[in-house]
């Protein structure tokens, strides 16, 4: 759903939803789409989501580098 939105529109929504849900949504997107959205978020929100994303990936046994 969010992948089909314009990045600015998706960032506006992702910036307001529950952070855990936002991480799940971003994790399921193609990296390019997620990166475009993250670039449009306020820096503090992007930092928080990035930190939570790292924990999300580790908890699920995914490679944090990729």
C-alpha cells in the first residue's frame, strides 16, 4: 500500500503512526522505497525508526547490514 504512494505522502503517514508499525511497514518495502521515505521524515523520527529497525532485524535473525 505505502509503496504505491508518492514518497512524500507515505512519509507524512509513516511519520504519524505507531513507531513499531512504521518499522514493520518499512521493513517490508523495497530498500529504495523505504530509503526515499526515510529521507523525507524529520531527522529525529528517522533516527528513532532506524534504531528500532536495527532491533527489529536482529530480533528476527536478519542480516543488519543489508
